[in-house]
C-alpha cells in the first residue's frame, strides 16, 4: 500500500495529543496493515461462517515512513494451536524494515461470537 495522510499520526483517532505529531505512518496503522494482511492470507482457508480476530500484538516500530512511500507487509504462519494462530510479521517501506514482531489471531464462528457479544453488552 502507499501511505497517505489518512495513515499518518495526526489522523489517528480523535485524540488531541496526536494532532501536532509528525506526518509519518502511524504505528497503529502499521499494525492494522499487518493484521489486514494476516486476515487476507487466512480467508481462503476459512468457512463462510468463520473469521479471525486479533488476540495479541507484539510489534516493534523501528523506522519512520513518510507519506507517499510504499509499504509491504510479510506474514508467516508459524504456529497453530487449536483455533489460535501465531504469525511472524514484518513491514518494510522503500528504504527497508520499519516494523516486525508477532501477532496472534483466533478463529471464531461469527454467529456464536455475535451472540456472546450481545450477551456481554446486555450484562452492563
């Protein structure tokens, strides 16, 4: 993907602390991009009623990426334990490595997940 102003730190959420930060690829967006890459890599292997949800993120963001630069995510499924999937992830821009780490996802049944979510929300 190409980093746009929408992916830059000042645009992350509505938190005032980010508003005057440098116009660089946000860590949250880098992590989201790596998660999206994992999601897309898994899609062909899931049934229509299954999706995956993120359960753990352990990333290092090691270099800044300017708006306009291209970034690439590489993901490798390194462990499967039941419905828990662990990925080794890396993200690079035109100049080299910008982030790497581990990411876990869990396979869910969408209907059961929605039912549990509704029950949780009703309990409040």
